[in-house]
C-alpha cells in the first residue's frame, strides 16, 4: 500500500495504490492527515485508480477524512473508482458525503 | 451433501494476516471458476470477518483465528470464521449498520457488508467464549465451466 500526495491550487490529491484494509488504513490516514492538517486544502481528492481491494476499513478512512476536512470547511472528492469498489462505497452511502467520480477530474471536464 | 474440497487454517490475529486470509480463501474458491465479482465479494466478506476477530474479539491481545472453507459440486461455498475471543453479548445490536464498539476509525459496516456480499450469514457467539461467523455463497454456473478441465 502506498500514498502519493500532490498539493496544487489548494487541492490535495492523494493517489492511493494497493489494498485498503484495517492493516493498511492507519498508515494511509497518518500520511494524508499529516499533510492536510498543515496545508488545510479546500478540497481533498482521493484517487482510487490503483486500488485493487477495499473493505469497510476504507469506508471508515473516507468518513474520517470527511470529518477532518469539515473542520476548515473543505470537501472530499473520490475519483477513478473501480467498479468492484464502487459497490461498497454506495452500500455505505458515501455519495451523500463526497462527490464520487468514476473518472478523474480532467477526463470529466472535457 | 459432502463437500468436494475443504481447507482448514489458523493464524494469529495480527492485522498483517488480513490480506493473507482473504487471498488464501479466494485462491481456494478459484477451483469453482468464479467471476471476478464473485471472488471480490468473498474476499471482502472474509476481510470483514477476520478484521472483526482482530479488532473486536481479540482487542489489545493476540489470539488464534480459525477459518474453515468448503466448496461443493453445485457451486456452493461455505466459509466459517471463528475466534475464541471476548464474544458478542448482543448480536442483534452488533449487526446493526453503523454500530461499533471501537473508538478507532471504524465504519461499523462489517456485518452489513458480509450480509450484502454473501447469500447467507449466520453469527453465533457466547460472551467470553468466542464468536463464529458462517457465510454462504453460490457461485453461478457459467457456460463451459463444466468443461474447464477439458479443452481450452
């Protein structure tokens, strides 16, 4: 599991890769939070294009980042969601908390 | 009905074993030639049950997680995941979506995911003795599946 963080124009993008479960969620959370609490982005984008697996620990991870972003009135966006992961996202009703895109921002803007 | 194949495994409740457990079960179930979606459902359900053992049953301690998986000729898969941990006093409450006793960042959706991704879910537990989760899923018959050991 790894996280690549890109901060540009007040948007923090976290490109996640590998498998998200209870074991890996803590590390991802710590990496995102340490940067996010410093830069206070207006928007946090979680990019799932390289995520092969996610269980409900990932739901907890997204909900936790949503709460964190709420502190400075920022928002959370989920992009490049693979079909097998979108099912658990909708089971949890996360589309009510975050913008969910099956593609990335650049592709949808065209 | 007699299973066509069966595995038993046990491992300590370290979180590093979550990935191992779901990979092992999915590799075994692969004998039934499931679709990617079916495998993903089983992997997710196993991951939830094993995580429950680690986070709840054996909270702040390391115990043994037991997995039994049986596959049947008709495509049925039965996975039983068992622990000898703290047990669940109120199963009905524990199975409510969003219910969690963990102060850590947990969504409380483990049982909801198991219920939704598998066909059947049965939970039995005794406080102080442990919990046993039995899940069942039917792997759909696909055209040509019966001939999978033959040509192509």
